[in-house]
C-alpha cells in the first residue's frame, strides 16, 4: 500500500512535453480556499462525500498568494487581473482593476441618485455583476480554426471550450482598451467605458464578437473539414 | 330596474291620481328594496367576512403603525435633522448632517479634499459626520473671548483620521455665524510643484508664485463676497509706476488688482492679509465688525522644506517665498478678533517620515516655537458607533454593492481590513 502511494508521488514528467505545464504530479488536488459552510452529514450527496474523503487523504497543491479565503475573492476577476498584468507587476494590475470597479460603480450610483424613483430599479449598480455580464456578452459562441487541406489552408468554424471563450473575451477587452482608445485616458477609465458598453451589448468588443460569428457563418461550407 | 322606471313613467304620463301613482311608486320601490335586500343577503355575509378581515386588518394596521414608528429609527441612527453646526452637540455625535449645496459652492470652492468632492458628486449630497474633535473645536470657538489675541487650534492625528473634514466642519460653523473666512486648503501645494517662480517685484531676496496667489484670491473672493465692499484699505499700496491702490478703497478692488495683474498677486495676498489682521479686532460693535477665521490645512509646510529650486539650482527656503512669509505673519497672535484653526498633514509634506503625526515631529523646532502656545485637538479613528453609522450611511446611499459586504461577516472583514480608519474604509468600500 505504501509502496504504491510512493510510486504515485514520485517526481513526474509527462509523456508528451507541452510548452506551459504544471510541474505538479497529477495525483495532487487543487486547493479550495473558500470557507465552506459546515453542511451536516445527511445533506451531502455520496459524490461530495467521496470528494471530501479524497481531500483528507490526497496531497493538495500549494495555494497561490493571490487566493483569499474571504468571500470577496472572485476567480474571474483574479483571472482578468492576471491577464492584464505586465512584467509581473500584480500590484499595478490589481490597482487598475479596483479603480475600474470603483469608476463603474460611481457612474452607476450617480445615475441612480439622479434618476426618478420609477427608473431606479432598472439601474444596475453592482460593478461585479456588470463585469460578469459584460464579459458574458463578449464571449464568442463559435470560433475559427485554420485547417490545411490540399495545400490550401481554410478557416473552419469550430466549437470553443469554455476556457477558450473566456480567454478570448478577456483578451479582446484588454487589447481593445490598450490599442484603440485615446492615448491620454487612464486604463481604468477606458476599461470602465468598454465594460459598461459591453453590459449594454454595444461597443467595439461586442462588435468584434459579432464579426467572428459572421465569419464563421460565412465559412459554414468548410465545416466538414473538421475531423475532431 | 329600468323596466320598473318605465312603468313608473307610464303611470305618471297617464295622469292618474297622484297619490295612486305615489302608492305605486312606493310599492315598486319597496319591491326594489326587497330585491336589493335579497341581493344584499349574500353581501351581508360578505360584510361579515369583510368585518372579520377588517378586524384582523385592524390588527395588521396596528402592527404596521408600530413598524412605521420603528422604521425611521434606523434612519435617525446615522442621520441628524439638525443642519446648523451651531446646534450640534454630543447628542448628534456619530450622525451625518448635510452641507447645503449653496454653502458648498460658496464656502468650499477649493477647500474640500478631492475624494470627498467625488463623493459629493456621486451621492448628490455632501454629508459630514459630526465627531468629537469638531464638536470640541466648535465649543472652544463659542466660548472664546474675541477681544483678546486669537487662540491657535491644531488638529493632529494619524493619516486618514479626519482632520481636514473636522476643520471643514468648524469652518462651516464660522461661516454660518457670519465670520470672514481665510482658508488655505493645503499649504503643501505652495511649497512644491511650482511652475513659475518669479523673483519678487517688491523685495530683492523673495520669490513670487503668481499662479497660486491669483487662484487663491479668486477663491477668497467667492467665499467672502459680502465683506469685500465693507472693508476699506488703511494704507496706500504702490504696485508699479502706474498702478497703485489708494487709502480708503474697498478690499474688493485690492483683490481684483491681484486677480487681474498676476505679477503682483503674491504681494496683494500679503496686503489683504495685513488689512484683515489690522481691522479684525478694530471695531467691536456696529456695522463694520467682523470676526476673522484663519484656517490652514497642512501647517507644517510653513516650517518644513520646499522642493522648489532657485535659478542657481540651490534649494529654496520657505522663508524666501512671499506667500509663506505672509502666512507666517498671520499665524502669530499679535492681532485680535478671530481664531486660527490649523490641521497638520503628513500626506503632502516633504521630507518627513510616514510614521510622523505628532505636532512636535511635523512642525519641527522652529514651527513649534512659532505656534506655541496652541490648543492641540486630537483626531482618531472611528469608534464602534461611528463605524456603524458610516456603514449604514453607505448602505443607504447604495454604495456597498458586493453581497458579502452586506452580511455580518463582511462587516467584520471591513473592520479588520480598515482598522476603522475613515479614509481606508472609504477606499475599501469604493470597489466593494
């Protein structure tokens, strides 16, 4: 028994070497820093019970220093901060993110206080929901992949995984704000404008998503070139 | 019913004996009443049901009345209806009162901290918490003897504890009492980042700052409009070969001179301060009487170091700047008829360690000797009640949006992260 566990925990190299891969042995489990409320034994489903038992037995990877156990921790926002980060300057990236959330909230709360009582219900003031829904509106449903067939390469419409969609939405948002806006505005200002526009299904990022959809629709004929 | 009415009409048109028609109509009405009563029978039971509901409804109403009287209580916990700072006392401690918008425009064209100005813009109202340091200051102002030299009050405390806003609260009190306000929002801005440093036109070894001086004069004019025509100059001031202000001219002309001619604006500031000093205690009763409130935020800038350089690349001393020199003269208590309210500030100060907050450390030896004797007023972080009040205010203004921040645990986290420091709490709640 001990010998088999030792075999699983040996220093590990994958059979197929990838460019960016985690050096952890796949036997290790991911950490879950959130404070799970103590659910009584009867309410946990058998799968969850198995999971909990696994957690007590199996080794767990070290937690990142950006993860917190407080409920203010949001994985989507952490991912966005990591994508915005340049040269490892996480403090600057996090500062920009907080300033963005603040400026979104300021604009919305100002609108809320100045609008008549009837329209107050419609105004969304929570910057987190605006961020999440705005990013949802930027996620493409279908993507294009380049497939070579008979010497020519074709753009083939292809389904995208969830991770890929999220990545594309965030990437487009950041590049749009970096490149296509006026030079002298701050990043948080540009981001807040673009996020509010995406929340209302307008703006350049949503337009780019629509352009991708149209291209995929146009190249519908080549869909059969996909073999996966 | 219609049918019956037609019958009655026919009877009337037939022109029979009146009393017979009368009887008939009565009979018909009775019939109708009978029908109505039969129709009423089910409604009678309904009425009973209604009564039953009403009785429980009355109970509900009673309950509703109780909650209605209980509901204003959460509002009155953090807001007070007393808008006049003269009537603020310990009873309103921890509660928010609103600055009237007209007063904000007149009294604070430049006086409020930038984050507070943003908050006013976002919440559509300017609310300040009534706190013990400000109450202390106002009580001293009420009881002071204004025929004697002015008392110097120094607000000190850790960064972000609320010194500037307490100063603004006391200044609002002075404004509502009709005092003349001389407010320098941040003395640090006069000792650093000066684009134009001109050698003084009047004295050889001094340096002028025309932009800052003219900006300050414009704001001074906005705050004290009604005083400018009443106060007259006591001396002839010569600015250039062709320009001079005669004796007996209203102060408004002096101020206009400084705003229009940027070159001599720093000297104009000095002249204005001198005039006010001489005349504040002069007339005690009658038309021209006024009390002078000199409010300086970041007093430690007057005796610290500057980051300005002269043309030969040597550091400028604060003594060599006209504006600072005149302000220092103002800080001396050799005049009467007013009060000097000051606040220390480490945030904008140059070459001081971040941990310094006591008057001794920030003013330095020279500054302390100059300011002594003064009344120190300590400003500290929020206590439990004040934090609660601030939290409720943010909830009321729809500022705390994150669902976790509205829960008990989130509140504890906020207390832990901010240590009940007002400015850190404000910055935290900004993105939550």
